């Protein structure tokens, strides 16, 4: 299914999600390995700075898609020889996943529109970076469907960081 079809089905409420306990830390470790492979050709250093054990209630396939999408963007928008950092931390009743990359960044004018469908940001990069402008819209839908939040902060010519927060599954204490 292509990205536009996925969003159309999601809008219509026709995209069922299978909510089960998902070990997010295991997904993050998998995505870290994938990101290292994606980044290797460009000489981009990838680091996993934290990966705390965390279980969320979610659709494992869509959560993997979310993390892959964010990792793919981090690689695409990093400069050759740059760096990417991934981190997963538990904060109270939430888990926070952060991915940061060095590169051209996102202008203050473009930042409010990054989740808009088909928005590609800086026209100079739109010519050299593959994509449809739907990836962050899909990411936002997946996060929202999991009762979480997603935000992007950027310092142009330095670093861009994406932060996703999702509710943790409550620990069940045995008697």
C-alpha cells in the first residue's frame, strides 16, 4: 500500500491497528542497526545514546514504520560525514524516543508545516532528496493513534531533533 492510500484509509477510519504489548527498546535496537546500514555509504556516524527497557501498547508494524521513517529522514537530511543520535528513555508514565541529526536543518518558517501532507521544506533540498512529502504526516498519524505526541526542533545548519512520547504499559505486579 502506498503512503497516500495509507493516509486516506487512516482518515476514513479504515486502518485497523492491532494493539498488543510491544517492547519498544527492541524495535529501537533494530532501527539503530538499520540506520547504521543506511548511513554507512555517506560516512554518517550513528550512535545509540540510551535504550531503556520500555513496553508500550501498540501496533508493532506501525511503530516500526514510524521509527524507520524517522531514521530514514535523519539519514536523508544529514550531511556526509555528519552524525545521528538515537535515544529511548522512560520518563514517568511515558517513554521518549529522540532522534537527532546534523545537517541543514529546518527553517523557522518551514517548521510549523513539516507535518503537512506533500510539504517538502527547503526547495533546494527537495530536488536532491527522494520522497513524497508524506512521511512525517504518516509519522504524526501513527503517534496520534498511539495516544502520543511528536515534535520537531531544529537549529538551521546545525541539528534537527524529533521527539516522540508514548504512554508506557503499566507494570503488572504479581501477588
